[in-house]
C-alpha cells in the first residue's frame, strides 16, 4: 500500500473527471489513471454520430488536451487490471506488475451485450463500444451495400442516422419489441422516430426475431425466425450493455446490477469508490436502485466520489438527464419516466420535427423528452428539480408561456 497514491481504473468519462476532481478537492499525492485503450480519455457519445459519419477525429473527441494530465500530475497507464487485492490494497496488471494504493476508484464502464446466435462471430459483425469499433466499421463501408442494425434503441438509431447521412448504403433496423425505443419512451415518441427514419430512407422492422447471421468468409445475410433472409454486408449490434463488474465481484465487493455504492460513491469497501456506468445506487427520488448510462451521470458520480476520496462529504443528488442526436434532431431527456400514467404533448410529433413529451405520474411531472425544444428542456429540468406543480392542460397549449406556467398554481388549486 502506498500512503499517497490514488488509483483510478478506467480512462472513461467518469475516470477522467474523477482525476480532475481529485486535484480540485485538494488531493496532493500521486494520481494514476489506468485505461485499456491506447488513447487519452475521449467523449464516447459522438462515436455513433460524428465519428462514424467522419465529421470528427479522435483528437476532436478528447475530453482534455494531452498537456492537461502532465500539468495536473496525472499519470496515464495503458494497461489492463486483472486482479484487486483489498487486504493488501493493491492491484495487478496483465503483465504481472502489482501496484499499491491508498484509495481506489473503479470507473469500469460497461460493454455491449453480445448476440448469442449462430454466426454472431462472423467477420463483418460489429458492436459499438470504442473508437476501434467505429474505425473497423468505417473501413468496411466502401464495399458495403447493405447494412443491418440489430436493435432499435438509441445506439442503433443513431448509427442508422449516421449511415444514412453518409449515403451509399441501404440500412435496415431490426427490433424484437413492437416499437422502437419501447423501453424508454412513450408510443408517441416511438412513432415520431419511426416516421423520421422512414422518411430518411431507413427500413424499420419491429416485432421480429433474429435467428442467425449467415455467411462464409464474411457476413452475407441475417436470417429471421420466420425464415426470411435479409442481405447484409455489414451487421451492427446494439442490444444494450452489461456493466463491467467482474473485477469488483472477484474482490468480494457488493454488486447489484452494477457495483453497489452509497450516496457518497463508496462501495462496500471504505477505501474504494465507484462511478459511472458500472455503478448502481439507491435513488430516493425514484425509490429504487438505478444504474444510469450517461455522461452527466458519470460526471456527477466522479465529482462526488473524488470528494469522498479526499475525506469530504458530498451526496449524489443531480437529476438524471440524457441526449441523443439523430439527423438534425437533438433529443434532450430530463428525469426517468418510471410508472408514468399520463403523457402531455406540446407541439406536433405527427407532422413536424419539433415537440416535447412530458410524463406525469399521479399529477406530478416526472420526466420529459424534448426534440429540438431547448426551452422546454430547461423548463423541465427546473420543474423536476424543484418538484413544481404544473397544470397538464395549460402545458399542452403551445401558446401558453412556460415562464407563466412556472408561476401559475395548478388548475385544481384555483
């Protein structure tokens, strides 16, 4: 064990922010950041968007410039951690080197869920996790005519939008659920995105089951459960992610759909924190354990965890929010829509390309999906953060002032 060394495992959004926050919170000792990619930490959301479409480079995506780490005394090691010994307060790298720590942060992220069907390992089947995955896809596009994307969640739809923007390929998206984005949005939002993608030339197939991927030296097609064979020179799989908890589990840390942490970021070991996509925590607001896959969540986790590592007291409290870019559409999401019982629309999702969908539960707004509606998004964040009462009928009227809505009492209290 080294008395003044903080080790951060995972050169992710959470890992990069945690290192920066350690210095901001007053950590004066050594900071060692360990990542398994041969790059500096970079922004991952653009991978399926601007990086896939070729409008940004990896240098454009760097979270911080190279000289930042040197100036802040942060050492970056490109290596894989294979073991964690909590009793000895040490980690082991893949080359056998052991390194001691005074305090440790696990920012291990998540990995794509793999397909478990015949042909899933064929050349030409790709997942979207890191820059090398995108580069492999881009290298194949020149001789690709037909792309099949398995999964109509945000990653799948973002990839479809990027490929259609590039042009030159036919894009088909397959989804086992009855509608796109079924697990995360209301039917009205799903219908909106299905319409937009169809208008942009994407073929959407919902309520289908993929039975196998077929080919010889490389992918040639995707076989559906009903026997239909879809031509495919390239297959992209986006069916969710799995938190990277193996290192923590092997070390005996508590795991609950992610590495379990308390409100301060601490794991079941008082010398180890966790942050980002790999961590789960109890949310008093939603009255359940949650694991959030988003950059804002990773950033807040990292700041709280860094304070904890420095012996200070901070608590996870920020409202969850997310975003998705598809074509010229920016979707901004505030809150979680768990258990909503009413949907209020502001704008026209049937004909236009700008609207907001507000989710209510027992009369209280709990979440919002805002498409090209930045004012509604900021309005929603304030309402949700302060738990302000909002009248759904007035909110649905596009002529009503958002500022006045914030001041007005709900209709049943007048």
